[in-house]
C-alpha cells in the first residue's frame, strides 16, 4: 500500500511529511462546531485515490454518538474553554 514511499527521494519524502503534518495540524486545531465535520480533504492526501461513501447512522444513533463524543471532551479536556456560540451555516 505504501510502496510509493520507497521510490521517493529524500527531498520528496520531506515534502510529503511537511504536507501531512500541515494537514494533521489543521485537523488538530479544529474547534467549536468544526469538530463535527467529515474531513475528505485530509483523507485525499493518501496515495490511494478512493471515494468511500461513509455508512451514516440513523439520526437517533448518530446523536447518541455526538453526545458521547462531547462527553469524552469533558473527560479528556476538562479545562478547555467553552463556547455557546451558535452554529453558522
């Protein structure tokens, strides 16, 4: 799956690492409502070009997952700032 790496020069590998690190930082630095989004731009950095269609849970199951995720933020980041800013479309 990652055979392309062995064909890259050191310079190409460094460029690839920089690109991936930047994408990871953008994803890491999401906050607020941006935490909830599908991230195909991040996945498009992989060499295999697929367009996977996600399995989307029905609304009740999806909302339970959102609540569980939000609860995990309370546990993992209890001192993170909070916001009551509404979602802007």
